[in-house]
C-alpha cells in the first residue's frame, strides 16, 4: 500500500476537520493526551486518526490496539471505522475493552506456561456475596447491600488498595473489610476469578513475566485509548506497561467529564500525564458542535471553578441561541407537577435528567397511570430494598398486622419509645398471635412511665394511619412515631422518605400504597424501550455520551446534587476537594447533554442547589432540610392543579 498524502487522504475519505482536530489526527508518535470537551467530535477524530495512521503513515493495522470503555463502544468504533475505510482494513485492527485485552494476556500466559486460567465467576457472585454477608452480619443481604458490596469490591481492586486503605475507607456497608477478605478467599477456593481479577492478574503477569510483556509490546506498537477519564488506576498501569517499549500511547478524554469515581475512575492520571510520560504532548479540542452558544458559555463558566483540571475553555461552534432557564417551584412536589404538565404537552424530544433513579419514580407512577409513553435508561432497583424504604413499609405493614413478630423485631427500637430487646422478646414469646404486640407491652410488661406514654401514642397512630392516605401515614410515621429522629441519629438518606411521601399521596390507603410499590417495582424492572416516545427519563450517568434537544435537570437540590457540602476553609483534605469536584463534574455533564434548551429547577424552601445558585446568581437562602415535609402541598395528588 502506497502511503497517501494528507490532502489526498482528506479528499478520498471526505475528512472535514478543524485545526485542533487535524493536529490530533496527525500526531501519531509518542505519548499524547487529547483533551476533548463535550460535543467536540472525539470519536470522529479517533476513527480518522486510525485511518491516517494506516493510509498516510504506513502503519500496519495489526500493530494498533484501540481500547474502549465498554463493549458497546468497541462495536460502535469498529462499525464507524468500517463504514469510513472499509471492512478489509477494519478486520485487521484490534478493538477491545481493557477487560478484553486482560483476558488475552491471561490466555497467552496459560498457553506459554501450561498453567490453567481460572474461569470468571459471573452467575455465582450474587450467591457468594449473600452467603458471606449472612455469615458476617447475621442478616440477609438486600439488593441494596449486594450492590454496595459489589461496587466496593470493584473499587478496591481497581484502585489497588491495601488492607490499611480498605479499613480506612467508608464503603457504606457493615463489616466490609471482613466481607471482602472472605469473598477473595471463597473465589480462590472455587478456583474462580471475577472481571476485576482479570485486570489484577493481567497486571501481575505483565510485571512478573517479561516474556509475556515482550509479546504484547511487540504485537502492539501503537495504543489508542478512548474515554480515558473513566479509566481506573489499575487500567492506567496496564496501559502504561503495554506502551512502555514503543512509547506510542494516545489517550482521549476529559477530566471535566469524569463522573465514575464510585467505580474507581482515576482522572488524576490525566492531570499528571506529563509527569508520568516523559516528553508527552497535551492537545486540546475545545470546540463544542453540540450545544447552542448560551448553553456552552454557562457550562464552561461553571466548570472553571474546579481546581484539579487542565486549563482549557469550551467554545460553541453553533450560532447564538438556545437558552438556559431556571424554573422556580415551591418544592419538590411542584417540580413533579410541572414535569407532568411538560410530559402531557410534549410534541418533540425531551429528556428529564436526574442524579438517582428514584427521582423518576413519582413521574413513572403518574405516566403509567395515564398511559403517557416514555423511554427510560438503565433503571436501578436498589431503592426498593433501601433501609429507609424497608423501614417505612414495615411500619405500614405492622399497622395492618400488629401481631407480626418478624416486623416488630425489625422496627421496635426505631419508634423512640425506649423499648428494650428483652421487653420486645417477652411480648413476642407471650403473645398468642391474637393481640397487638404494643397492647401486650402495655398490659404485661413493666414499662417506664415514658415508655407507657409513647406506646399508647404509637398504638393510636398505628390504628389511625389505616384510615388515611399513605402520604399522611408516612408523615405520621416520620414526625409522630419516632422514625425521623431515628434517621437523623444515623444520618440516613432523607430523600428516600420524601420520594415515598410523594408516592404515598397518590394512594388512598396504606394497603393500596404497598400494592402500588410492588407494581412500580415491576414497571421499573421491565423498563421501556418505546422508541416513538418523545419523553426520555435518565440518570445523568446513563446519559453520558448522549445528547437531547431539550433537557430538564430535575432534583437539583442540596443533599442530592451536590450530594456533599462544599469544602470551605484551608484545612480540607484533597479527598474532600476531589469528591466535591466530581459533584460539579456530574452537573456539568448533565448541562452539556442539551443541544437547544436547558431548564434547571430552583426551589423556594431553601433547598435550591449551590450549583443552581451559582449559575443564576441566586443569593443563598436559609436551607430547609429535605426531610421537612410539612408543606400543605404534599397532601395534594401529583396531578392536582394542572389543566
């Protein structure tokens, strides 16, 4: 194959790039970091660069490894290259995820040494985690527990954490270090590995067996990496080793869009790229082709507040226009009412983006009741097994059957009545299953004067809540039956209770509410892929890499987005600053999904997000806790007041 000139290459393959994009395409030697702002055409540049390397520089396709973040991205990249440059060359290129190349390293090691490679445990892992959790804690693992444990395991292995670091880190799960230790031992006993272990063992092999490292270095002279901001510490270490011989490592990413810290994404590797790779070049693609000028200006100004980033600016290539507007509502309930009005009237594409999946539940509840079509991306079922949700539904279930010993044992100490374990056990053991366990406490047990008073009050509340809508029942549980104080004492997620309260207002009775929760769980589990629907519901994480004509950022509240308080003063740790900056990056990613219009909610009750206040220049209000549900509007159905 005779190499083409760049001009001939552009003409033949209809390559149309700006100056920054061309510089990235033609920089093929050495370590290069390309920082690409949202909507800057990074995939187009990656594909064009591969074509340029082959057709202009004469590099053999077999010597190029392109690493993508997901299997879907791998297929997309390969398809786009094939469409542009043909299948003959495409088949000679290697497109893999980091797990894919790790598997190849393990496979080659096995062939070279004759040692067997452990199979990947996939279906077995949930059962292993549940069994270990039961052994360590004495409790059954919920879906929420299992997710936290699996996320923690991934974090530990991808960050290459040692025992001391594991003990010092908060994984949000009881006895995590012990669970992790037993998990690793169980996999070893079964002669299995998980997907994270593929990378752990691949790195060990590359470090300890030079002949394996030599093989892959001789095979791949050029390594290209997409979505580098999502790459973990161990993945960066693997890539650094693989490229250490020829030094041709091309990474494309943007630390401003790194939002997977909980999965061990390691944006620090981008910030310190020049220190790690001697003579490295930093290139920029700062032109946004996606969003209107007003959106780009606001988003760029917002992200400049982060300290741990390269100094770059995002500029719009689309003409002036579009909008960034605030929608002022009284509280969260009115936000959902507004969005339902938007959903009913929508005649074109609309995306409602939010941080947590539960933010979609009040909308899904009413959308499904009214038969309004929608699309939802990547639902998460852990809301239904969250401790706050389980506790509040336990209170309601106990009201319906006040002799249920199992439920009583789960909630007796959460009522603020000073009931001891011994007293609770006595009531259960002496109850024939015919009477209320609280009545048993009052009649048979020697309670303090305080406990007698509280138990009488609880008995009244349990009986009365059965005759009111579920929203009022939840309010009663929170504010008159001790559960709010229990949550406060343990710093539990207040937002879960608020979502339940909003959902409860749609049900005429607690019994109907429990039934509806089960229906919503089934609806969320099934999901919907109605491609004709104009309405898209998605977390910001799931919307990354996508774009929409009109975007509504919902639940932009203090404690939700951002989920952390802003570090102030001089004594903040780097970890505190890093965590808060990821909150800002998440909001930035949400903003830059919008092509034409961006709408952000603000709230009258003082819970408006710091991020919204910064954007719209709103003075700081006295914050009302998310848990304060006393506004009378919470007693109205979600669809009331809208025509």
